[in-house]
C-alpha cells in the first residue's frame, strides 16, 4: 500500500572566513566565502486546515537562527570548529546537528543539508539509519 510523503526545501546564505587545516594548498590561508545552505525536510502528514506540511517561513526562521551562529564569523574560532576542520562537509553536518533539535515538535524530519562554497561545489550531509 502506498503512503504519502511531502518534502520542503528552503535555502539561505551566510558569509564567513575559514582556514582549512592540513589541506596542503591555498585554502590553508585565511579566505572567505558567501556560503549557500539548502535544507530539505520531509513528512507524511499535512495540516488539514492549512494543507501545509510546515510553513516555509517557520522553516526559514529556524535555519536562519542556525546560520546566525556562523554569519560574519571566522569559523576556526568557533568552539565546534576548533577540533573539526571547517570544510563544507563539516559545515553541512554542523547545520544538520543544530537544526535537528530546533525541529522537534514539528511533523517533519531533516532529509539532508547542503552547503555550497560556490554553485559548482556542493557538500551534502544526512543521517542514514542502519
């Protein structure tokens, strides 16, 4: 028997600097990006009154609150990135791990988070259950 599933996707951006440790190239030097972040959530039940899985505005506000922790910061100075290299991959994981608890109480779960340094370079993170 088939079941219904809806997916919502929102995006936002932030600007920060970083230095990639142990990279062995130009990116070990201080440099910055205007990072694009995209998030996809999914759920199986829309609100019967609104017909919405989740208000896009609410999802964007929750994502914005996470990105505020990164915006106009030197990522290497943030506690989370003192031990973890501030790569796009790890930025995607950071956003995922900080957005997940903010979505508790909503009827959605995060499918994935994407972080792009530029349109041609994107890193995705998701959790996969065994």
